[in-house]
């Protein structure tokens, strides 16, 4: 058609006729090489070469300069052909494939996408196009998150796109490979309202319906997979339908073309490139016509062209003519850029219900987009470019926090009540003998520990981010100081009892107790804690950290994931500091348990509540040793961690306060001891009576113990008297039977101690009866001193 129309024009190439000698290389570079040499070494001489495919054009254009030939292609889109150093005489009416990229970037911005993915067939044309796209999206602030490629089998590449959550996908491959890709897309379910595919627009309109033995998907599967994809196609037909250089409109050209081929466009290969081929002939004719005119000025003609002539004036004139071409053809306005590539508009289409619908045009030269608003999306709006992740903080259950806070508040009231009771009754002797100042420290420590429950439950629900370091420090300091005061005072008591009563210490030394030593011990334990915490906060202060969990899919929303997050108080070397604190406290707890066990049977009036202290130490130690590791294990579960930590503190404090103070309250109330003590103090005005009464009670207690011992000894003496009487009766009976023996026995007794009857008297104490009568005073004195029995009277 183009050759006929050009040759029929009398104003173009008046003295010449264009002829086309053609061969079908089937886009095979090997065959094209053979045909190239046949064309070059057979008559007539050729002045221009016109390859079609990019692969063939690459080979021909690189070799053409050796024969002074201009190359004009109508179907090559490879970006590599834009390299003027490598292809100095190459032109093309088919725009470069990179011309799609500005349109794609414009659409990405219009639809608010900042993250895309790509999949390409491993060929030079698509690799070069993708390199150009990567550079353009980078300049536009758009990220290529996934880049996949394949040679023949796209299965693995498509799976990787699915695995990496690709949503906006640019596909660069030939039509046959496109069917393979979308068969895999259907299998992986990489289509639907969450996904948008960008494809090349020069496929046949029914490319996804063509039967292909290389895939195992049905037409219905393919139709479902490709629905909604967007294509960018170089505008190969003039959209204005105006008459150009050929005196035809684009529609008239298509009608004539349809009459000539007599087949449907879908079944005709290269149908879409036909306007480009038509305009390529016109561009060549106009360039030759202009060249002939310029050569005429130099007294030269086109027939003088030679492959190997050192004079390349004809080639240079033809190059300049081609480079300056500018006319309106059936494919639109034809003009070449500095690299010899066609500048053109881009048409944007979307597949809707199995048919392509135009949704806009983009003029790259003027950066102008004509948008029709005919795009349609499955979800009603363009999908997100990635799964939207919504960070959501996990906050502590408010019901749990309020419940534990109430318990802690009541515990603080109990601690203050115990402290008030202890201070008010500090002059009572029973309270004085329990070391009230240490008990006061215990009550204060318990109150501080309970106060730590409140910052333990504070999180982002209650406080701002910049408050978090203060809350973290409040937790550590309140718990640390509370533990040191409460447990340290109890530990000091049990330590003193064990030191004094489990060693061989003089009795007078046991009675003497220096309170300042007890207070110094508590102060030392408290000082160790203060020093440790101070160094911790200075060297590696606590701050807010966020723990992230596995993303969760909410019900009913496919494009949103919930990212659970949990706030923690932590530091750079948190495990090291916890190891130091837990190790020190753990040793104290173990030592406290040991001392409490060792002193469980000791009784002393100086610390009359040490057994209650031991019981409190047991409970505190067990709860702490269980809670510490459990809270570390369940730290990712905010409710469980808070419940374990706070309830352990609450129960420890309640048990300690109840065990230490409630028995004292009960005793003072039931016995009224504080009343008698107050009355005695009012009568005497001093504490002398208190000391005398204490001594009197001690003497009475010892007197009762000695009386008990005397009663036991008298009972033993009575038994011995009875045994001696029975022996005497037995000897009297034996005396009558053997006179000789009796005489000998009587003489023996008479010579030594006198008659037996004079020695034994039943009503006489046994010891006195056995001694000579002439020494009664001495016997009585020796008997009392030997038995060490002292009768004490009030």
C-alpha cells in the first residue's frame, strides 16, 4: 500500500520508483545474517535496510555502517538500539520500549503507588527497558521492592512475587511467555482486587484466549487471571483522524488494510504495527526526495551511491534528511529524537470484562495526560501498593489494673495503720521487745512496694511517650527500696537471733542487744540497693522499647494487617543488670530461709516476734523466687506479666503485715497490756517499776521450774526408800535359817557401822539414814549443795 501510494505521487521522487526486496527472517538473527549478505551481494544495489524485530535490527544496524547504509525499522522497540555510538545510522518509526516508562510512572503517581514489583523475560530489550524504568521510578521516589526474571519457565518467579507480597506488578515479556506467566498467576491466585498488572500493549486483543499447548490452564482460567490488567501501548494510529501526508485519515487506512488482508485483526500478525510500517515507507520516501534535491545542488544523483565509496556524501545527506523528518502520518506525528527513535503518544487501556477499554493518553513530549476516567476496579478503588500494616499497641486490661490497684491501695492503708499502731504503742513493753523501729521500717518498705504497683500498670494508654523513662525508673526504685526496707529489716532480726543463740555466747552477752547494729545492717542493705540502682540509671538508663509480634489478618479486610506491639521498660544491657539484682536478692532470700529454719526453736525476749518474722520470710522468698522467672517468661503477655508481678507484691505485703502486726494488735487488745503499762507509768512516773516487775516475773518463772525439778527428785527418793526397805525385810528372813552366816554378818556390821536398825528409819530421809548419826548437820549441808537446788521466794 505504501509503495503504491508513494510511487503514485508525482511530487515525490519524480525520477525514481521505490522497490522493496523482502525476506522473512522470522526474527531469527542467524537467518537474517544470511539474508543480509544475499541482499548486499546481489543486484540491484540497496540504499536502505528495513529490518523488523529488535534482535534482527541489532545485528543489521551494527553492521550497516560498514556498507554506508541507513537502517530504518518499523517494529524494533529495544532500548539498546538508542545507542548512537553503537548504531550510528539507525532510525525507527516504532518508539523505544522505554517510552512506556514515563507513562507508567505517571500512572503510579496518579493512583498513589510508591512500591512496585517487576517480572521480566531475560532478553536484552526487556532488561534495557527495566533498567530505564528503575532509574525513572527512583527519581520519582518510587521503590521497586521485588525484581524477578525468568528465561522460559516463570513458575518460580511468580511464586516469589506472591511470597514477597507484590501488589503492583510490571510484566515485560513476549506474548507467548505472557500466557505462561498468567497461567502461573492463576495457580498462585496472584490476581483480583488486591493486584494490578501492567503489561505491554502490543499483544493481540485476544492473546489470553489463544490455545497454547505449553500451558495447562483453560481459557476461563486465563480470562479470570488477566481481568483488570492495564496496558501501555505506543499509539500506532492517529487518534485525531485527520488527513496527513498520504491524504488519508487513520480510519481510511484501516479500512483499506482490512480489505487487503481479508482476515480479522486478531488473527493477523503484525496488524498493530501496520501504520508504523506504512509511515516508515513515507519517511524513507520523503528523506530520499530531500536527499535527491540536495544532491542535485552538488551535481550528484542517488544512483551514484556505493557501498564502499570513500565519499559518503550521499549517506550523510540521507542521514540528515531522516533526522529532520517531521510529518503527520496515519500513526500520528512522525518525528525522530537524537537517538533516531520515534517520539509518540502512549495509549493506556484496561481489560474490562474481557475487552480492552481506553482510559487515557499520555504525551511524553509535553508531559500531558488525557484521562478519560473509565478505569474500573474490583474493589471500587485502586488497590494499595502493599499490604497496609497498622501498628496496634497491646495495652494492659483496665479491669485488671483497677482491681489490683484497689488491692494495693487497701494494702497501703493497712501498712500506714500498722505503722501508726506501732509508733503509738512503742512504749508498751511487748512492743519494745519486738524492736519497733525495725518493724516501722518493714511497714514503710511494704508501703513503698505497694506503691510500685501503680507505675507497673502504666503504659501508653495512660501516659505519653516522653513520660515512659520516668515511669520505668519509678518502678525500679520503688520496688528496690521497698524490698530493701521491708525484707532487710526482717532479715536483720533473724540474722541477729541466729548469730547470738546458735553460738556459744555468754549469757550476759545474750541479754545485751545494741540496736544501732541492727539499724546499721538495714542501712548497709539499703545502701547496696541505692548504689546499684544509681549506677544502673547513670550508666545504662531505662527507656521505652517496643516489641513487635507476628502480623495478624483482621476479619473482612484483605489489604490490612495488624502489627501488634508491646511497650517495655528496657536498657541496652538489661539482662546483665537483672542478673546482678536478681542474684543479690536471690542470695538474700536463700540465706533468709536458712536463718529462719535454724532459729525456729529459739526463744528470746529481746526479739519476741522472730518466729513471725521467719514465717514472713518464708512467704516472701517463695513468692519472689516463683514470680521473678515467671514474669521474664511471660513478659510478652502484658496481662499475665502484670498479674504475676503485682499480685506477688500485694500478697507478700499482706502476709508480712498480717503476720507481724496482727498478733501484736490481738494481744494488746485481748490482754489489755497497753492499759496496765500506761497505768503503771502514770503511777510511778518512771520505768523503774517496769524493770522490777520484769525481774519478778523472771524469778517466778525460774522458781516454778525449780519446784518441778524438786518434785521429780523427791519422787525418785521415795522409790529408793521403798526398795531399801524391801531388801531389809528379805535379809531378816534369811537370818533365821543360817545362824552361822547371820553371826558373821552381824559381827561385820557391828564392827563398822553399828546395828542396821539404828541406821534405817522409815520416816527419815534416805540420805540422812545412810549417814552416821553424829554428822547430821554436815549431811544436810552436803545434800543441798550436791543437788544444787535453790528455793526462791518472791
